[in-house]
């Protein structure tokens, strides 16, 4: 690859995908293929796909066609969850040259070089049951936070979900290797790390280590002032983890806990690993140990089996808890999942109405939470502004604030007074 070449990336889906794309960019850069932004004329296009819903698959196909049309002379590489699940479908799309599964993603340089040498299309996808490799990744966006992948895959096999088929079995990096990555973030001046993965509470199955020991090791790294746990299953959010985070040096009072539904019968149909009583207990303990804690929750509406009565029960359960944000999404049929055997199907219009009700509840609760802190002072990690616009940042308990443009404060933690809440649930604040 002596000739200087360029690559353009597009990423669909979760923060984990963005983290992995950043690592692919580093690998190609080390091989002399530099990343270009949209608008350039790249030699290589890489699309990292999602497959969490049928809509995600559709977006993947649309982006592939768009890239092929915009860059007809470029080598097009498709990877990610959609590529793992439906490589045979993707390889038939016009313009696609390379399709790589999860096991091959980290070897992208080898496959790009192979194609440049012989121009033959490549489809390399290890069967999901045989995926064993953990490929490390860490990404820093335009802001000041880094997303560090500590775990991949999932062994839960919920009835509605294709992620175990797309990502493979649960596997992790070692504590030693992950601490080295976090130390590298600190050495580069990073101040906040978001710990990410597919099912991070399941950390250590292949290494014999524990998630609690990983976060204790992270907390000891000098220079990193903040950690956030991106998402952790309620049955894996142990009391030990909650209690330790509450007294730790750098873990923020902020949890994201997937619930999916607040009705026990629907949870059983989903094959979740807990009931709502356990979920309520975890929320209560978080708030007892960390009274300022921000708790976000994943909620799926309109799943198979969710009758109107079950939805109302779920809604009322969520309304009874002190939650700060609901990440609401309508159920999507996924081929190959056992949820398709459940006979009761919710109509699309009903899904939309239920989604709107849950979002309204979420907005109301988030506003109530923010209003508790108006007039108070909280620490904020200041993020880089766009041009001369106001700077943004998040408090320790995840309230997004706007402050006057002070570029010298970017990537530092300082105190602000929360003054006025806006319609978009950001808070105009004063640096103190």
C-alpha cells in the first residue's frame, strides 16, 4: 500500500459501533490510508452497520446504495451486525466489494490490501457460534468523552433480539489490557471514559475476572476524572457495584438500566432475566446510595404479547418510579427470533400511540429532575464548542448545560450554577 490512499467512514447504530469504527480508522491510518470527511473523493468507503431492527437493516441497504452512487470508483467495505447476519444479501448489492463479519472486522487492513492486489470481491464471515475473538476499541468524538469497549457479545438470547446472532457469545478484554487502554486515554489528556459493550455486566466470562474489579482498577487511574457505565442489565447491577460506585473517586451518579417492559408477563415472554420487583429494588438502592443519581431506562413498546392491559400496567409501573429518562423504541419484528411465535400482535398505530405516551412521561420526569437543581451549583466537564456558539457539557448527574463561550475551559471540569431550563431540556448556566 505504498500509494497514498484515503478512506471515508459511515457508522450506523450504537456507541459501540462508533468506538469500533474509530479503531478501524486507526488501523487503516497505520497502513497509510488516511480518513477523509464527507465531500472528499475516497479510495475506500467503510460502512459499519447495525441490525437491531428491520429499519436498521433498511438504512444499511440505503447507505450502501448511496455510497456506491456517490463514489463509483471507491472500494466499498461493509461490516458490522447487518454484515454478520446477512452477508449473502449484502454481497449481491451493487458496488459492494468486501463484506466482513465481526471476527474479521479487526483484520480490515489485510482484506483491503488483498482486494487492492487482485480486485476480487471478498465475503469473510465466521459463523456466529464460532466467534471467539475480542477486538479492543476506543473512540473519542468531537467532544471530550471517550467510549471504551470492555466486552462484546451476549449469552442472554432474549426472545425479540438478534444481537447474540450478530455479535456472538459474551467475551471481554482482560483487566490488564483495558487498564492500559484507559491509561492511554489519560496520557492523551482525556478526562471522561464511558464504559461500553453489548452486555458489560457479564464482563469476564472468558477471563475469569469480574466487572466490579475492572471498575475498581479504572478508578485508580490518575488523570481520568469521570467514568460512566453506558448500560448494565438490572440482574447484573449488583448491590456491590452500586455501593462501590456511590463512594468511588470518579464514577458519576448516573446509571442506564434496561427494563424493556414494566409488566412481568411481558418480561417472561421476552425471556428477560428479572422481574419488575428486582428492577424497582435496583432503582431504589441507586437513589438511596446516590440521592442525586440520574437513571435512564430502555423501554420497548408494542412487543408481541403486550396487550392493552399489559401496556397500561407497564406504564403505571414506570410512572410509579423516580426515573429521569426513558429511551423509548417500538418493537420491530426480527426474522429468526422466537418472539415471532407469540400470537398477540400490536398494530403499528397502537405502537406509535404507546411510544408517544412513554416519551411524554420521560420528558415530564426529566424536567422535574432538572428543576430540582435550578439555582444550585454542579461540576461540569466542558466540551468543545462549534465556532462561536455557547459551550455545552454535562453535570456529574447528567444534566446538559449551556455556558458562555470560554474555549480555554474545554476539557476541564468546573462549577456552574444552573439558571434556566429550556424547551429542549438543556439548562442555561453561569460559570462560577
